[in-house]
C-alpha cells in the first residue's frame, strides 16, 4: 500500500490541479491577513481577547470570515481530489494493468484514500498555521494554551469534514464510470446539502409541522424542528462545531444561542466543555465518512475489472 500511497501523493502535488489548491491556500492566507489588519490595526491588543480565534470568525465587513472560506472551498478541494480516483484509471485501462501486478485491491483503495486525506490535511494545516503565524508577527505574542487547544480541535473537525467530501467523491468515482458524471453528482450533492437543506427544506418542514407560532413553546418547537432537519447536512454540523470551538461564549446549540449573542451568557467556557458540546457532531460526520468508505470499499473489491 505504501507504493500506491506515495505515488498518489506525488500525483496530487504534481498535477495541474495542485496549482488550484495552492492558489486557494494563498488566497485564504491573504483573506486572513486582511481580517487581521482590520482586527488589530497594526497595533496589537490584549492577550485575553483571544484574537487568534477571531482571525477565523471575524468578518471584515466586505469579506466573510475565514471559517466561511474554508467551509465553502474546502469541499471543492476534496471533490477535486477524489472524483476521478478510480474511474479515470478504469477508462484509461491502467487499472486492470495495475491489478495484474502482485497488488491487492484493498491496497489500491486504501492508498488512494489516504493520499487524498493527507493532501487535504496538509492544505488545511498549512492555511491555519500561516494565518496564526501572521497573527503572531503582527500582534507580537503567541497564542495561549486555550487558543491552541481550540485551534487543534477546529483542525481535526475540518479534516474530518473534508474527508467526508473526499469519501463521497471516491464513492461516486467507483459507482460511475464517467468522470464527468461523478464530478457533477458530487457537486450537486454539495450544493443540495450546503444550501438547499438549511435554507429551504428545513424551514419548509418546520412550517409543515408547526404551521402557526402563537406561543413561546411553539416558537421553540419550530426552531428545534428546523435545526434538526438542517443537521442532516454535514455542512450544518461543520458550521455548528467550528463556531462552538472558535467562539468560547457559545454555551449551547439550542434556542438560547441568540440570547448568548446579546450578552446574556457572556462568560466564556473552557475548551474541554466546547469539545464535549460538539462531540456528537464529530461522531456523526465521522460515521458518514466511515459509511461512505465502507460502501465504496465493498463495491470496489467485488466489481469485475476487465482489460
């Protein structure tokens, strides 16, 4: 498997598509630098304000937060690395020649998936470290232990989230023989889960279940129904988990979230408590990744491959 892994990893960093990936990293760093200059105005601030977390959650007024940038373009990178992982080799006839060698099918699948996952992790960690490094250079001090733990948790959540889109793209590359079809279906799933579920389907389902809101209980029930339907989307789980990890003032993901933003619960909580709060989100997204990997793994091992 190591030979397949290193070969695929070299392809990811050597193909033309890596130019797109590198440009996304650089643009993300410039995005964070623009927000950094707005936050500190080149003069620095007190360490207790957790400014290193605000580098990812604050908006410049023109640009949305870096967190939005990662959540929007990250899935596209994962899809780009996996939509042609298998069907391109099948169409070119190289897959049958590869399996004719003393190489097991599971080694081919595992090597391709791990190479894509490591590439995504390198891209994400490079962006996070670059933004934090720029923050250290401008503000003149290093992030505290609380900020480091939260940033590490954010990085883990983001890698798991990107792994979902990589696993989805590889699954489609196994089920579809046409690379264009697998790419279009993956992009369609991304658009549907990222925008339509949270913006259209969840409110519509909540309106059907709670047609009229005449009391506080009905308003809370309407909110909960809309929230749980939206959580079908991995994008919603990612947004909630990362906002909780990067915003210490968030104490709950229920209806009291709006009250918190108004300062009713302004005392920050520890990083461990935030991790406990988002642990179900991490488990659910990881379960989605495991399901897609298992599905594509079984399909790839059982399908007939001819020269």
